[in-house]
C-alpha cells in the first residue's frame, strides 16, 4: 500500500487532521501535493459550503475553543458555523471535484498588481525552478508614489537574473513579473527561525 501524507495544523489544532493517499498520478498543484480530506473527528470546510476556493476552516474534537485570556484574538480567529466552532487558518485553499483540498498560499501573502490578484507563492515556485541550493521570496513594496511593486529576493548572489526573468515570463502573466530582483547572501530570520518578510520589506525603504 502506498503511504499517506498527513497535514498537521498549528497549535490551535495540534493533531493530524487531514490525510491523502499517494497514488499515481499524484494530485499536486505547482509542486505542492494535495493535503487530502478530513480525518476522523475533524472537519475542513470553507465559509461557503458550495465554494471550491477560500480560506480553510478547521473544526473537530481536538480544536481549542479560544486563546488564553485574549478575547480579541479569539473573536478574530474563531467563528461559529452550523453549531460548531471553526478556526480560521489564514490558509487559502482549493477543493477539487473529489473533495480533496490543496493548499495554495497564506492569505496575507496574496496581493494585487494593477487590479490583478497575484499569488506570491506561485512566483516563488517558478523562480525556485531555476535556483540551486537557494530559494526566492516575493514581496509587494509600495514606492514613494504609493504604487505597488513586485520585488523578488534570492539568497544566492551568483544566481542568473536574466535566466530567472525569462523563465518567469515563459510561465506567468506579465503582471506577475518582478520589477526588480535583489540578490542576498542570506535572508533575515525572526525569533522562530523563519524568513522575516517584514525585514526584507524594510530593506527597500
């Protein structure tokens, strides 16, 4: 039997909550394998049950009901739906005709350029295809005229900027092409050890 992939939520729901049986062909989108369906005692959905795209909501037996002594954050992150408490994950997902879910991006990583919705993770996905032992980070930066500009950071000073740009143009719409590529030796990290996108944005000021 082929293995299962299980997706673990954040500390609000620290359990295995979804499963996907790996079969051929593998269900994937932009290189990210499907997170599958809800496991027993858990439930995934969108705010609109009929929608096939939206913010992922989680509910289930092991979901916490609130944040400790933080009513404001609890009110922002938890909602009541169909008599159950659901956690708003902040993850934008799709659902196919089989009921399998696909993680697309963090909601706060989505942006608009000239009225077009841009998925920063999609830009990073194609840029990373042309990188070896390095990754890219796409951010939206407002210039002095309050215009949104798409900037791509790469933690490899030896990467080929022209090759990356050409690859992006061959795979993405024109509005998804970065106005600038900035090459760094390393990315700044936060206290959790994750790449600090806010510090990258500050470096553009």
